[in-house]
């Protein structure tokens, strides 16, 4: 595998530096970001607006919620649809209000993938909901992967050719990097001892707003809550940050100009050490959107975006890692970006500082959706 130059220029050196600094500093203090870059704040805001308005880049900033400290456990679902019922399956997966993402997908079969944040005391009921899709003849097969919270990828200049202002894909170097990477995982990828809710209603509402747009001002959020900006500031500092409800902020872009696709992969390993080394090498690569650890297994689940030709080279690298006994197994699905839905944490189900999970209601909603067809 040789070093490959990728796309035509889409991002400049300064753009990549901005994205890298935003990932490190966060998007809520633009003055601090501009100072770190050594540029005027006006230059920074101009560049940000340009990237945000370009649909090929689609710059966005989102709060990364640490669901564990809200008493919520992440679940990733792969579901293969009964032929002809692909869209029914898509709608049925949203019958459980605790979904975060639902989208069509394809690979060996047509189906959907979905992400949920489920109240931890209702995990068994959630699995009953998912397996009900088979009984109702909407899905042929379903898989539920319980995961830690996700660690978002970071845009860095590591794989950016500054001279040519193009991304490069150094697959051989990445393979070598794995052997020497740290075995200490970020706390988000460590299986927690407990899931305890530390939030109140104001915290959950604010997190929802920051998930939509991490640059939203406290004044705007306070107006929606009918509280003072000072009160919102106290909640942000003492609750959301102080009680660990927020992992940080994710900078999201489509960095590649050539036709690219998004994939979800499950990668299994022989031991914890190699899993941790592999995970740590992903976190500063431009193609990685997020990484999670599957509970009870030496396995990771990751969402990536790559140009089509480079994805095949990525799979070649995984195949080599399997030969040398670093990777044990892997599977993946292609995400169909034409049909997908996203939403924030389900704040509407947070009542009197606890989550209301209506299992019977979810099953009834499933039955109703299926009977409509």
C-alpha cells in the first residue's frame, strides 16, 4: 500500500488548523480560538461561515452528551429488513422514543441501523422491543450492541498535506502506529461501574439545545426556559460540566471532496491491549466520526466516512491486521444517507427528574405501524 494523494482542494491549511483548534478548545469561546491560532476573530468567523454554508463541508458543532451520567445506556442496532418492508422497518425503529439516530443501510442485505440512549433499568424491555420486529415479520435478523458512550473523532492536520493542501491516506503508517499506541482509553470508552442520573430538567433541556448547536448562546437558551442567563450559566458550570453530563464538543465536517460513503463497523480483538491501541489510533484521524466500546467484549463500534477507493484500502489494512492477529473479526454496513433521521436526547420523557419509559406504549406503536401497511 503506497501513500495516496486524495481529493482536489476543498479545505485550506488555515481551515484545517481552525477545525483542529476548535476540536481542542471548543466552539463556545471564539476569542480564545482566534488567539490560539494567531488570527483576528473576524477572520475566524468568516472562515467558519464559509465552511458552514458549503454543503460539501457542512461544518457543524454539537455537544457530546455523556449519557452514562444521565442514567442512559447506548445501544446500536443492526436490523435486516424483510424484502419490501425496508421503509416500514425504518419507521418502526422510531416507535421507541429513545432513539438518537435511525437510517437505512445496506451490505449483505437491505435494512437499517439505529442508535438509542435507553434508561439503564429498561434494557431488557428495550431488547424485547427490538426482537418484536422479527415476530411482526418486519425484520429477518436484528443485532443489539450495548456500547459505552461514544468518543468523537477529531479533525487534525496529521493526514493533511500542507504543501498541496490535500488529504493523504497513510494506511501503512497507521498499521505501524497501532503497535506502539497507548493502551489507556479515554474515560468515555471505559465500561462504567454504574449509570446514575445527575441531571435535573433544566440540565436536560440545555443539553438538548447544545446538542442541536453547540454555539447557541446562554441568553437564547435561557429565554426558552424562562430563566435568567445567569441561572443558565450556573447550570452549565456547576451541573452540566461540574457533574460530568458533557463529554465535550464535536466538530463535524465532511472533509473529503470526492464521492464518499459512511459506514458503521464492528471490530473485534483478541485482547484488551490491542483493542485499546487500535481505538487510540483512530481518534485523531479525519475519517473517524465516533468510536464506542461494546460491553463485555474486546470490540469496538465505529462510524467512519471515507472516499470509496480509500475505504477498500482501509479494509485491506483490516485484513492485514487480522493476518498478524491484532484484529480478530470485523463486519460493516453502508449507511444510506438518503434516508435517515436524527434527534437529541429525549428530554420530553424526563419527568420529575427521572426517565419515563413506556414499554407497552412502544409495543402498541409498533403494532399500529405494521398494521397500517
